[in-house]
C-alpha cells in the first residue's frame, strides 16, 4: 500500500467514519452520501501498488485505479467508499493500521464502521440496523438510545469488521453498524438510509437529506420487478 498525505486537516478530536464497499454496496453508499452531503475535503489517499485484477475492455486490458480517500469536515474524518477493498490480507491489515494511525495522530475519540447484514427476515422496506462495539461497557452506555445489538454470534469479515478489531487492539472506542438486506448483489439504498439515521442518533449530528436515496431505492425496485 502507498499512502499520500495531501494536507493537514483542521480537526480537533474528531470522530472517524470508515467503511468500504461490501454486500449491497452499503458501505460505499453511506460513505459517498456523507462526503457529498457535507462537502468533505480530501487530505490523504491510500493506493494499492500492484493490481489484484485487470479489466478486459474487449481486445485490450486496463489496469484498475484502486485508491481510497480520507476526507474531513468539522471535526469529522471519513474514510473509504468508492469501489472494492484490498484483496490480500497484508494490504487489508496495512489499510486498517493506517486508519488507526490517523486516529491516533488526530486524537480521534471514536471509530464508526458500517455495512450490510444479510438476513432472510422480510422487513418490508424498513431494514433494521444492528450494532456491535469494542466492549461490553460501551454497549451499556448505549442503553436508552433505542438501538438493537447484533442478534447472534457471527464472523464479520473484510475491512468493515476488521477495523473494529484493530480499534480494540489499540484501545480506541469503536462501533459497527450493520443494516439488514435480503439481496446482497443489488445496491441496498434503504439499508444505507437506516444506517445514516442510526449514525445521526448516536452522534447527535445531522448528515443530510436522504430523500434522493429513497428515490434511488424505488428505482432499483422498479427495475428488478420488471
């Protein structure tokens, strides 16, 4: 991995929201929405030096531009979004460690991550968001906020789970938010909306108008019903 620092962000003890593309594109949808809504500014880029695949354009190939950005605004750092995530364990570990390094450098007080939660439950356009954290004590502090914890023991793979492990190992408070979805191959905009509302509840901070995401959810439904 290569990390390129473009400038020093003007933040004081920020919270960090870090997530990458996962099932239903939930991680990318939420991160991209926050960046667009809050007009965040790029200050650092993470880039893969050696490609893990090539793109066949029909007779010739292109190399993928695998990079992810750190952005900031008003004591908030946002990382990830975009397309994909590292395919090798070493690159994934390097990326998680870099997020931790950034958290320590700017005295971040909390790391939030998020993604999809595959379920067979029929939730009729109202997916729930489940929460897990880096400690039992942290979850006790969430009592009274009307949030639900993850319903059973499971493994959380990829960046959107592993970053919590790195946070715990480095004694940084962390919380993962995972929204229900039934079809992981289709972009899940309502799952993203559910997570955005949960972040707003936990951080006491408005992230923006989600009505356009609702329009996109309805468009996806129409296309797959026909």
